[in-house]
């Protein structure tokens, strides 16, 4: 997520969810893990675009849920290659 581009992005209005593929080093070598970030874009009082991880329960929550569902669909349909992120976290936990 350090300057690279997401492998997939879903946006509904001002809410977006991105899927990222990152290589990490483990005791068993390098593997690719998928991560998900969510943000809401808005303009501040000066008209400058900003982003936040805070969402309005009344206007953003449904968009966020839908975007997360679409991101989940992408991740399930595009699993990492054999020997890469096969579920769980870096410690092998589900």
C-alpha cells in the first residue's frame, strides 16, 4: 500500500474500498497477501479534497457495506496463487 496501486477498487458515491496485493517476508519465504482499505472522500471548507476512515451511519453505511461486499466478491474470485495467502493472518490464524 506504499505508493502502489490497488488491484481492485469499488466506489459508491464518496465511499470507496480498495483491494491491495502486498508481498511480505515470512519464515517460509515471500508470499502475497491481500488487504482491504476503506475511505470516504469529502471537500473541506476551503474546497480541498480530503479522505477519512469515518463514515456517517445514515448516509454512508449502506454504501460502505455494498462496497465491502463487492470487494469480498473480487477477493473470493481472485485468490492468491498456490503457496501464497491461503487464509488466516501472518501467524496462520483464521
